[in-house]
């Protein structure tokens, strides 16, 4: 996701919360600089892969429900490793997830 040739959140390293509910987003590729991000709301988009969170090691809550895609939902191992110690809430209702073994690494889920 870019705006006028620039990454959407370039220079936003102090942002704590992002709400991108129902924005037709297909790819999670704009959060590299959001190193202090704690809450991310991405419900109702067209995302089929959890990715792009390698630098979001402070993320506590991630909302990915109701994605508008038919493809199976998958997980990027690097993103899961980055958020494995911090995420306490992962909300994913109505997501076409076939394999959930990868979620085993999220050790602080409530």
C-alpha cells in the first residue's frame, strides 16, 4: 500500500494504533516503520496472508476478521516470530484458515 509513490506509513515509527477497516487492502506491506505499533485493525479487507509485521515487535492486538477473499489464509513465519512475544489478542473470525499450526508460536495469546 503506497500513497503517491511513498510507503503509506513512512516516518510513522511512533504510531501506536492503526485502523484500516474495509479499505480493500490486499497486502500487508506498509508497516515496516511502525516499530511501536500496538493495535492494528484490518477487518473487512481482502488480505489472505499475515505478513509485513517483522518490525512490529510491540504489537499487542491484531484484528483480521471477515476478509473478502476465497483463498486460504496463510502466515509469514518471520512476521509470526516478530509478534510471538507481544500479541495477546488475535481476532480472526470468518477467515478462510485451513492450517493453524503456525499460531502455536504466539505464546501470549489470551
